[in-house]
């Protein structure tokens, strides 16, 4: 079995950082601000904090009001994260490593919420910019990570001239 590459370790570190930032921000919203459900607090410009319990996947898609679906989503998220951890282990492409780390961290961050609360804590609200969903750090990390992975896939591998 190959050892973990330097970019693999960077991906793991990035994933841990995302999990910590995600859970700390949710702790802050729930325990420091104590933002009640569906209450909106203006922050700056179009950014507001609106407390929403998301029972679906990212951005509230595919609602999961039944406990069986909640656990299925949790298992799926952790399964994907495990698969990506294995993939990240041998990556040698920076954009791929960063993308994998972001998606792993976001998937685990939201899975932690589903296990602890039965739903994901969402609170970033930029609906004044016509973006209809309320989201969190984990959702942002997953989105950015997928974009990086797609960009990496479109990158052509060209051989250096001899």
C-alpha cells in the first residue's frame, strides 16, 4: 500500500480545518448568538444570519423529514467522505487535493449535525443577492471543493517538451 502523499496530508489538514471552522461557527450561532429559528439578523450589506434547520442535503434539496432518510443521508455523507479520504491519499495534483479536502470536511461537518441534531444548522443568508438558499461553512466548502475538482478534471495533462 502506498504511503500518503504530501498533497494527501494537505487535503486531510484542510478537511480537519473545515470541520473545526464549520462546527465552531454553528456553535457560535446556536450557543452564543442563540439565534431563534427563522430569525434574521443583518450583518453587513446583503449578508444576514437566518437560523434554519435543514433536513435535506446541501441548500435544502431533497428534504429528509423521516428518521430513516436522515440516517441514510448521514451514512451516504460519511461513505462519500471515506471514499474521498482514500482518493486523497495518493493525489499528486494540488487542485484535486484542495478540492478533496474541502468536500471531505464539508461532508463530515454536515454529517456531525445530522447525528447530533437530526438536521443541519444553516445560517448564512444572502437572499438579498437573489440566492434563495441559506447555507453554512460546510456547504460552502463542498461547493468550492466540487468546483476545484471539476476544474482539475478539465485541466489537460501535457508532456513537457524534450
